[in-house]
């Protein structure tokens, strides 16, 4: 750890949550320094400071891990659920606290990441970095004709504003592959509904360069260092290439 760093950044770097999530933990009075509760995310942390979360020590040297999970339908994309439904975190037992990177609807299946690396989670989910996500959608009222494909590619009007242009491939009369660089709530479903083809089944098959591949439903695997590096490079940083 550097001699002095802001508490919110320290927690994110330690992998306990994203930067925003770390700030929420602090404001919820769950973080202490030297036994005293701290509520200011901008509070400086020094090398001599003992930081705890819910009474458990937090160290800057916490090992960072990333898992790919093939989420089944009926599983929620949260770390905990007040309704006691199964969560994606329960699918990858680990010795460290994991958090889902973004979300999939409860009825959407496919690739989701779990990690304790707050910086990576931020890069993969913040709209400014435009990391592409690819979905396979089986839709109603086939076949999907060129007019609907063109509308999806150009962007369609939604209740929260027009969608950005998307890459759309028709791989069957009722099956599309749609790649987005934004991630609004139930976006693929709303886009397909807007062009007259409600989604019957939806699966995420790719995040940036990482593919779901043959990972079985409900299974998980740890990503290699090369795969994690490729995910970091997939983000389009402002002012960068």
C-alpha cells in the first residue's frame, strides 16, 4: 500500500467492493480505522492504520480472483438476497468475499463474472469504458426481417431514451446475437419488444474478449491471468486508443 490513500480507494483496491460500493459501506458505518467508525470515504489511510469491515481486518494485499459463472435461470445476480433466492455468489464458493460484476435478470442465463477486484469491476461495468457484451436472444414472431434488424442496429427509441447503435446478427429465423456497449435495465428485451419480437429466451455469451464457451449451466471456473489482462485491455478509456 502507498503511504497514504483515501479510504474508499483502499477498500476497492483490497477487493471488498467497487469504489462506489466501498463508499456505501463506509457511509453505512461498517468500516473502522483503529477501532473507530469512519463515515468519510475521503479519509486518508496510512500504512500504520488498522482497517476493518464489520470487524474483520482488511488488507491491501488481499489476493484478487475472478470467476466466470454460467448463471442459470432463477438465480439472482447479487451477493445476498432478502427473499432468500439463490444468488450467483453461492455458485462459486471461495475463501474471499466475491461480488457480481454487473447484473443479469433473474430469467436471463449465461456469462457473469464474480470477483473481489473492485477496479476490474468498475472497468467492465461503467458506461464510459464501453466494454461490449454479447447476448443470444430467441424471439417470438419469427422470422426477424431486415427492417427490424436495421432498426436494432441503428438504435431504437426506449422509454429512457434511444439505444446506442448495436451489432446484430441473425443466426436463425428466431435467433439473434446482439452486442451492446451500454447496459440499461432489461435492455435487450426492451429493444426486441420495440421492433415487434419479444424475447422468449436470453443468454449472455460474451463479455469483451471472454466467451462463455462450454462452461456448464451452474458451473464456475477461475480466469487465468491472461484472461483477466485481456478484460482490462477491453475497456476503452477516455483519451485512450
